[in-house]
């Protein structure tokens, strides 16, 4: 069946009114050679002209992902080359879907598997309509509207995470595929339509209630009890603690190594006297690859302690608590960062490139903080026996 050809002045307003019917070919009055082929579900911009008397057709993109103005901008240099007789049709590049870009980005940036799983969950849950579409779909008005609704209806922390994921993937697409798609969240932020930055999580565990915390933790079975004591004494992140293996504990050098950290760089801590009893007990009879806390669920261990009588707390509270006690004692930022495994800002050349602290360097200050925490855990009637 021959398609009906009509010459019109193409515009986004005209097309949005549904003026083009399936089976039609619209030729642009403004730019001779630019056409819009109208199908039952898609409307595709093409260049349709000749080069040295030979017909040629170049697909530019689909409306509305590509606007009429963008189509003219893409078509003009092609038509000029065709008129000069030196146009060579380029090989068609198949752009990946958002799902494929996420996998490529994760491999290129060496994103941790747990983080990649979380990013995928966010995209599948909140951006499902676009997850298996080619990335140019993210330039559509529909996607921009969806991002606006997402920013207005979700919590600040979730919006901030979604904004970061989408923004990073679009930057990757721009760098690798030379397809520039501005992040809708950047425009929303410039217009004041983004929620306020999420506030830092308030600490639930007051240091005055550490004796109650100790009583609840000590009522637990040995493995979760040891895990919580080690977390309190070191300020490790949840997954850093549950991931420790026997081979990571070196009693000869008194060094505990955390190979899998949030920033991707191994962390090492001195094994202090307060930590030694816990680590000795957990390492007993284990093979090098065995995990010290294989039976502990980092997501539920705090709730176990609360059911045993401990006050409400999170594992991150223990990390913040160690940092707060250390700061009050006057311990320097470089040492606290080293203990907590925090990376300095990129602009902080001194601490990022010059200062390097080994486990023996931070051992005295870590011991001071641990002693203060243990003292806060004891009731007046308790003896000063430490963690047994």
C-alpha cells in the first residue's frame, strides 16, 4: 500500500494534536528532505533525498523523543553533504537500554554488588516504565514529568538516591555514547522543585543509657553478643562487620583487615586489648575463609538486643557514638577518619595524598576511645573487668 505524502510545516504543536494519521508521510516545508513517517504506534523522523541520483534514507529518531527542532538540526548537515555528493551513510548505532547501561556502569566503575543490587531495585520499583527502554527515552517529556512526580511524592532520602542514580547513568551515557541527556532532577532543582536535602539520621542511643545497652547485649547468645561488642568498639559499618573472615585477623601483627568497605579500599585497624577477647573467641577452630559472624543478621541483630532489654538503637548509632566520643576527647580529624574508614574530600590534598596512618599509629587513640566507651557501659556496682 502506497503511503499518502503531504507537505506541511512540521511543528511539535501540530503533531501533538494528532494531525498525522497512520500510513501518512509528512514532508517538511521548512527543510526539504526532512520527512516524518507515521505508523500505528510510532512517528519517525528521516532524511529522504538523493546522493548522485541514488535515493538515500537516514533515520533520525522518533517523535516526541526527538522534537521537530532537533530533527531539523540533525537533518541539515546530512542534507548539505548529500547536495555536495559526499555523504556516506553511517553504520547504525544501537543504544542500550537503561538496564544495560546500569550493568555497564557497574562494571566500568567497579560498583559493589550490594550497591548495584540496590540501584537496580530503585530503578525497577520507581522507574519501571523506562528500565527496558533505550536511553533516549529518558529525554522525553513523559520521563521529565515522572521525575517531577517522583520528587514531589517520595521521601527526601529516596529522592536524593534516585536523583544520584539517574544523574550518574546519564553522565555515563554522555561520556561513552556521546548522547547528551540532561538530568530532569537538575532542572527541577534549578526551579526549586526538589525536596530539601535529607537530614542526617538522629542518633537514637544516648550514652547515658549504655549500661542498659550492655545489659541487653550481654543477654544475647555468644555470636550476636560478640558482634555488637565489636561494632561498638570499632565503629565498623554493618556489612564490614558481618564480612570479617578468619584470614582477616592477624594476631601476630595485631591487625584486623576489612577488605570490603564502602569506599572500595581495604581498611585496617589495630587489635586492641578490648577487641582481643572477642576476636580470639570468634576465631577459635575456624578455617581461613570462614566468617566470624556467619550466623548473624546485621539487619536484625539490633532488634534482638532490644527484645533482650537494650534501649532502641541502630548499628549506625554505635559508629556515630565512637566518632562523637573521640571528637570530645580531642582526637584529630585525620585519626578519626582513619579509624572510621572515611575518605577525605578530593580537594583535601594534605589528608588525601600526604598523611598516611598505620594501625600502630592509631592504636593509642582508638584504645582511649574504647576505654571511655567501656567506662560508660559500666554501672557503679560493676567491676572494671572489661569485655569478657
